[in-house]
C-alpha cells in the first residue's frame, strides 16, 4: 500500500447509486429524510436551453433570494439541475471568450504567453504566431525554453496576450504633421 496520502477524499456512493436504503434515526419518518439527487444526464434539458430573445436581467433582491434558498437547503432536490445549468453556461462563456481571442490573433502577430499556460517557465515568454492547428495557435518563441528546444509551441488562444503588430509599433521618426512630404 502506498504511504502517500490522498489529496482529495474519495467520493462516497450515494444510497441511490448503491441500491441500499439509509438507516433512519430513531424517531424519524421516511418522509423526513431527503431524497437522493436526481441523476444528471449528459444532454442539455429543455429547461436549460436558452429561451428565444434576450434574457431579462434579475433584480439583486431576486439573486439574494435564490442564493439564500440554495444555502438554506430549499432547493436541495434541484441542486443537480442547477449545477448542470451553471456548468453549461460557464462552458458557453469560456467558448465565446476563446472564439473572441482567436479572432483577434492573426498569423504574424506578436504574442506573450500568459498566466494560464503551463509549464510555469513559459509564462511571460514572447513569440510570433506562425500557424494554426485546430483551435490552437502555433507560436515560435523568441528564445526556446525547457523541453521546447525548437521554440515552437501550440497554445490555446486564451493562453496568449496579444502584443502590438509590427505596423502598429511607433516608428523612430514620425512624420511631421505640418510637413508636405508624401
């Protein structure tokens, strides 16, 4: 047996998953116990799909009520559905932001590796986008680092900070606004 300790506790099976019924404490009725959460399906339920038109903004009082209901346990029977809806929306927002970041980056752009990239020694490294492979940009680093001896790495667009393009860099001798040179 390994002497290393687990970093995360193991998930314990729920009574619904094991098929056993939990033992009731004396003096409690079966109706007093909470029911097991409903199984989470991989498909997006119709209730979670975005309705037609723009969503209406919520009042801060409504948000406080909803959070209070979750904390108080009022929505325990629906926590699995709420959790799936939140995860689904979070995935959508990350996908949208990744698409926006990819749209801003073009071949030949100068980029900097940001905090979202591992290994850590790549953070802050600069390079030039030379290609796209799928949804990842191929970056030729200015200085090869670590195991990337060729200096070529593939990064997701959210892992890159866009630097100024060559045509956007200020030149040493800007034209005089009053001159008539052409």
